[in-house]
C-alpha cells in the first residue's frame, strides 16, 4: 500500500500518518523528518537543506528527490508499503515520483488531502507545536498541553520548538504551500486518486474515515 498525505503545514499530516501507520503496520515516511535527521547528522545534504528549511522555503527538488528515491527503493518499504508525508510537494516531485513508481512496477493507491482553509488555526497549531528533544513526541501548547510545563508527557524530556514554527516562518510556509504544493490537488484529482478529508475533524473520526476509504478494518 502506498498512500500520499497532502495538506498545508499544520493540517495534521504527521500526526495522522503516524497513527495510521502504527495501526496498520505500514511505514511512515516523512520528508521533513528525513531532512531534519540529515541536518542533525551534519551530512552534506543536511547542510545544503538547512538554509531553505529555516527560511520556510522548499529544499530544491533534486536534493529531496534523490534522498526520497533512495528510501523508496529500500526493501522494507517496498514490502510493507508506506504513508508518504511531505513528499511530493511540487509538480516536479510528483512527476519524478510517478516515474520512480512506474520503473519499479509499483502503483500509488491513494492521495489523501487533509483540507482546511482556516489559516488562524493552522498558525496556532504550528506556533504552539513542541517536540520532545529526547523521544521526539509531539504536543501542542494550545491543543494538547503537556501536564508539566516544558516537559514531555511520555518521557519527561525537554520540549523544544522547531526553528521553522515561529509565526513569520509558519506564514511563509503556508504561502509556499499555496503556491507550490496546492497544484498537486488537481494533478491527483485528474488521476482519480484524490480523497478529500476535512482536517478540522477529530483524530479518531478521521482515522476511521481513512480506514473505510482504504478498505482497511
Ligand atoms: P510541514 O509540513 O509542517 O511544513 P515538514 O516537516 O514536512 O513540515 O517540512 C519541513 C521543511 O522541510 C519544509 O518547510 C521544507 O523546507 C523541507 N521539506 C520537507 N519536505 C520537502 C519536500 N518534499 N520538498 C522540498 N522541501 C521539503
């Protein structure tokens, strides 16, 4: 099973991908996480990606394309399938992805769009997001506040804000999404792959809707 999750920054792609992937034993592949790991490891790709990410811009297609293509070719991902979160994000990437799948004799099953036009809510979700520096669990100061301020509910580790979750950068990411990623909605609609879900729905409701649409139980 290969599913792409599409949606504005803050729409909840990561949270839902993780939930669905855990439940069905499918791998969750987040291009943002891959890039952040490359940065943390100080690789050449990480160093090149850094400036774009901090500014809320997209990392150039050829850099992201190469690293995602390498992951997609991995045995485990081919065998278990994956939920792609954050890739493709431009038409160039979508065409590259189509070509990679065709060459591997694989198909894309569905593209789930987490649709919302509530910009205020997206900004609140992004600026309120905190990530545990230890176990990487994600919480939100507004929507799922930690029991103890500044500490992760799961492991007690220190909560940190992602550098690109400040308000000006979050607004820039939303602008970039509208300009470069939204055209993918039409691209996948034309291929009959798009499933549009309301991103404002509650997590569990959304999960059962996704399961139903994918024929999973
Ligand atoms: P969000 O969806 O909340 O914006 P991500 O973690 O998916 O966050 O991405 C963080 C940043 O990583 C993006 O703003 C961008 O700079 C970079 N990035 C992630 N995926 C891609 C991609 N497919 N193409 C280009 N840049 C990407």
